[in-house]
């Protein structure tokens, strides 16, 4: 089944403790991206990747890192999480950089930083 | 920068009725793509419908249709014969230069029987 898989789906952590949210797609998509969703703000892009070893900042990259060493994986790294990074996170992929093609989303990761 | 505005934080509709969700956007580009996504309580993002700006014909997918007014930069979603399963948050999104989807803040739709 074609899908984007995020892990974990729920995570509670403490301020300053490094964490990684994994994202993997099995559709051989070139484009992958991370968004965060906050109440009243919609979804905002954190980082995106057009292909292996090619990443770029989105609208809200501060406090996040990403890497794209393999086509299928695009982990999101929070080196020193803070409470303002408490949010719902989505990974997305599409076969080519976005045009009219559908972006496939993961199930979301609910992160709470205390 | 491109922006997407959904002016209705919440909407409600009765089963079998029709409801229209509003979306406006701001762009200086002439060729772009617009989308409506549905997010039910499961949190999954589901594509409802898409529209290419160069197409004058409004997109339709079963009970879902759009009213695309390019000059007015308006892209509303009409849901006909509403069903309980349509209850969700709906996001309007604009494709920016092939690298990002720009989302509105969302409209929560409730459906009553």
C-alpha cells in the first residue's frame, strides 16, 4: 500500500531533550516536506527536500533540522525542543515538486514539550 | 508573499443540505494550483478537490465542486447533499512555485442530523 509513515504518532518530551520524528515513503517520491499545524494558524511549512541531499527552509525552520540521505526517508530533528514547538507535525511527499499532483500526507505526530 | 484566507472559522449544515466554504488567496502569478483538503478527527489529510488556474472550468468530484473566480482570487468549495461523514476541518491550499503548499487557517464543518 502506498503510504507515508511517521513515527511516533504521539510524543511527550521535556525541554532540551533531543528528539527525531521519522518519515518514510514507499512511493519513490522525489519531493518531501514537513509541516506543523497549530490551532488558528493552519499548516506551515518547516523544511522541504526536492531530492536526496537537497533540502531547503520553509516558513518556520527555526529550531528544526532535517536530512535526506535516502530518497525514502526525511527525518525531522529537534535538537533542543522548547514548549513553543508543541504542535501537530505532518510529513508529506509527492512524485515531483508540487504542481497539480497530490501531496500524500503521513498520519501526523502530536508532540508535546513540557 | 502568497497568502490564503479562510474567513469562516466554523460552519454548520444539516444532513442533505448544501454548504459553501469560502477561500480567497493573494498571488501575482498567473499559473498555479489550488486545493481543498479535508482533515477528519483522525487527523489524516485527505485531498478533496484540485483546480488548475489555467482551466476555466470549475472542478467537480462527486458531491464536491468549486467555484473558481480567478479575477477575484476566490476559490470556494460547495458540498452538496451533506453527510455526517463530511464533518471535518477543511483547508484551502495554494501551490507556491512547486515547493510548498500555502494553507489557510481552516474551517471546521459540523453536520447535524
